[in-house]
């Protein structure tokens, strides 16, 4: 057993006083040595955190027993890890718990939830099924389900621009999927609004499917938004689908370019990453602001004298985006 845990979760339950709740949440994370990224919004909560196993257990219990979320389901996805998967703690107030700008409310209507076992069975037994990946292009470039439809989009906000690419599939059973399930709550609801009738979503996303069903037929690795950059999903029939951006050989390594003005998410093999000093091109390699080579290919934003406590104190001195827009 590895000592640390990485937890991925979301909850579409209205939070009445987001600023007060944000402070309470940040303080609890500080007191329990948790790091990560948490978004608080009027529509709910979205987070990925890391910490020692006992601290993460305490955190999950605290969330489940909060009266705000009474009767709701967090459906935590929990992975083991050797160390913290984050370098910092950020608890922020935003308009949405996942950026979409889609005119839907998943609490009113969304795609039918498929648990991983049911998802696996439907893929094997129903020829009328089409998988649609709702993640960004750089995410599915290193891993996706076999035969899935993917869109060349940077964010979920661009989904309306791509729906016409699957209009001819309206007579099929559409199963949407993403990393942890949160994007599909709104994406599947949007497809229903656009006239798709048989819309499903993989409940808990790729991560839960890997944890519960071994990740069969997920090709490549799953991109994650922490220091790991990617995580293993398929322990049944794994393959590599991505090629190095520089030498075009097969690689499962995913990195950020060391040039902060580029910062592209790209598959680059370990050999090329070393030769390019962490950069994706000669131009980026010679850029005056290029960051020092990092073998993991992940660079957190630079902050002078950052501490999790400083983040809590400085946040109390500023207004949230919701207050500024009031």
C-alpha cells in the first residue's frame, strides 16, 4: 500500500454562501495537511486533492457529513500514490464547477448514468453504441477508449461548435465519458437539448472505470491535472497510442513545454525531453524564460514565498469573482 491518496470528486449541490464555505473548506484542508485544487461555486463543489491516507479519509468523511450535502453522493475516486500529487493548495470561488457556459442544469436533466460494470457490458453487447470523448484535445491525445469519437476542442465551452460532427449519430446510443464524470453531467445534458434521445454517461469517468473494471479497452494513459500528468487505467489490454511530438516514436510520456509562454501539453519521449532540455522545439529551448529541465515534464506556476497558509490569508483580503461582479 502506498502512503498517499489522490482523490477526485464533484457534487452538484447548491452552496448558499460560497465565500464563507470557501474559507471553511480551505481551513479544513490546512488543518489536515491536504493539497490540491478545489472549486466552490453556487452550483456545487469540484475537487482533486492529495494527502496521507488517514488525512484523506478524514476529508471524505467531513464532506459526506456536511449538512450542505445531505442526501447527495460524492462518488469519490481514490488512487494510491507515493507522495503528494500537488505542490500547492488552492480553494477558489468560481461561477461554475467546470467551465462550460452551456445553458443546462444537470440537476434537472442529464444523461443516464452507467456504472463501470454496466458500461463495460453495454460496450460488449450492444452494437448500437457510440462513445464520445468530452475532454480536451491534449487529454485524448495520449489516451482514449478504443473507437471513441473525439473533438478537436480546447475546453468544454467549444462543444456547441462540434456537435454537428455527431449529428448523423442521433439514432445511436451515445455514451459520453471524461476523466472523472463532471464534464459529462453538462455535456450529456447539452446533447439532450440538441435532440439526442439516447444519451448516457460513464458515471465516475475513466478513473472509476479503471479502478473498478480494470480499464479494458482504454488505450494509452489518462491525463490528470496534477503533478503526475498521467495515470495508468488499463491493466487488462494496455496499448500506447501517442507518438513523440519530436521524433514520432511511440511514447506514453505527457509533458508541459518548459517555455512558459508556450506551455503546450504534448507527448514527448524521455530521450527527446532530455535532448531538448524540457522544450518542445528549438525556439522554445532557446527562449529566455525557459524553465529548468524537469524530468517529469510538469511545472507548477511560480509563486514567491508561497505557503498554503499564505493562500488562505491572502484570499481573505480579496473579493471573490462573484462579489466583484455583483
